[in-house]
C-alpha cells in the first residue's frame, strides 16, 4: 500500500517536473510578462492603451489577468497515471469557459489497468472552479462512464453462442461486456503558456462502481488550446437572419429594398 502510494506520488512529481521543464524551455523570459496575452483581441482591447500614472499597478494586473478566456472554448489532450491499482489513461475532449472562473469539459477517456479486466473506454464530463488568472489553481469534479467487451470461453454452457449450429464446440466463445462508472473530486492548476495554450497538472480521486478497493488517485498532465471565438468576432451590427432566410436556401437579402419592411427585403431566387 505504502509503496503503491509512493509510485502514485512519483507519477505526480514527474508531472510537476515536466510542467516546469516545459515552462522553462518553451517560454524562457516570458514566464511573467505584463503583455503575455496581447495577441488575444479581447485582452488587447482592455490593455493596449498607453500606461499612465498607474503603470506598475497595471503591469501587475496585466501579468496575472486571464479573463479573456470568458466565452471561449477549445480542445485538450490528457495523459493519466495511477500506481494503485496500476493504471494508465488518455483523454481527448473539448472545454469551454462560460465564465472566466468556470470551466466545463467533456472528453473521451481510455483506461487500462484499473484492477478490473482489460481496458475501458468512456465519456468523462467535468466542471472546475478556478481563479481567472494566468496561473490558475482549481477544484472540480468529474464523472466517468465507460465499458468494455471481450471474448471469454463458452465451451460448457449448453448454448450455441456463435449460432453456427454446433453447441459447445472447441474454442467457442461468448462476448462479455462490463461497465465501469465513477465520480472524482479533482484538484490542480493551469498555467497559460500563451494567450491560447495551457498546461495543466491535476490529481483526481476516482470513486468507482467496483468498490473502494478499485478507487484510485489519478494524476494527469494536460495540454489545451483555446480556439475562440473572440468577442470582436461577433459583429453586433450584423443583421439577424429571419426565419424565412434560415429555412429558404436560395433566399438573399435585397440591399436596395425598403428597410422599413423586412418581409419586402427578402428575395426568393428560383432555380430556373
Ligand atoms: Ca457454436
Ligand atoms: Ca457454448
């Protein structure tokens, strides 16, 4: 037990070391910058004006502020490890920031090990509460619902399992499916390498449907990319399409029509 816990901790420590290496190799000189996210239009809109008397105060604020993530979404890839029971996992998914302090995600996760038989593949939704900052500690909760299927011997069950007209012939097998569910409290921290790329170290304790002996600490390292949209991408002056436009593929708006009548401004173009 103690040795297994040690190996779990060693995996977590390796994740921390990898994070530090990535930070020092990939972003040397930019770990703390008051202009670290200026290539993000929403961040730049807030901070691109010249400094005034509040220069030092604003530099500090700009160095930590990551509220430009609000309303944006992206994708992520994670690797997980656990020493007790020995388990390795991978996850691909999408995430979104409905608020700068709230992150939601859903991914597809594969787990091998788990003290159960073989591998599992399943869906894992999650939510995190975090600081709206470049270095962002968080707490969260995630779920897992997965399953697997494998062939097991069926030579003695008096059933023609494969429907070939012969009962319990040599090497007859049947398909055996198994489900694994779980819920896991999570703790960790993000660090934004750039305005749109993020590294995460996390630890989650997975309570499984297989009983407490199968519960485990899973330590993870995640790389994420924020893909938008920026607030400026949505032009508030753009016309909202009418129901007629949306339901009629060949409808176009006549720019010369009387703008007082939306109905009159719609031209229906015929295929002929
Ligand atoms: Ca058979
Ligand atoms: Ca059989």
